[in-house]
C-alpha cells in the first residue's frame, strides 16, 4: 500500500498536473512543487485555481482566511499547504470508510 503522503501527492497531481517526483518521495518536496503550481496559477489563471479549490472541496472559510491573513510572499505556500491538508484528509476518510485504514 502506498503511504498517505504519496497517495495525497497522486491526488493533488491529478488536479494540478504536477511533474512527477523523480527522486525519493518526500512530502516537503511534494508540497514545494504544489506551492510552485499554486503560485503560477495565482499569477496567470486565478479562475482555474478557484475551480481547483472548489473541486478539492477546500472550504470557503479556509480560502478566505488565507487570502485575508497570509503575507503576500507566503500566500502560495499557505494555499498549497491547505490544499495538501484537504486532500490528505479526504484520503484518510476514504481509507476509514472503505476498511483500508493504513500506513502513514
């Protein structure tokens, strides 16, 4: 079974078309790639980013809070971490209710 972090990366990759991690998987590197993708979307295609937030089911309150409170230089990383955490939460719930609760 894949780790929770690897499964989360696979789910995020589907939404954002992230490049494959070629070296050993590391959650921090995965969130770094996600941050780059979020930054690019914020700069070039905000509407697509908002659609992704909706599809991922990132709560509107979380999104508004980050947009209002995060310093501009940290905005992309905070949004990326929120997307990561939401996808991770969805996987945990799927595992729990499918009876495959497993490894971290």
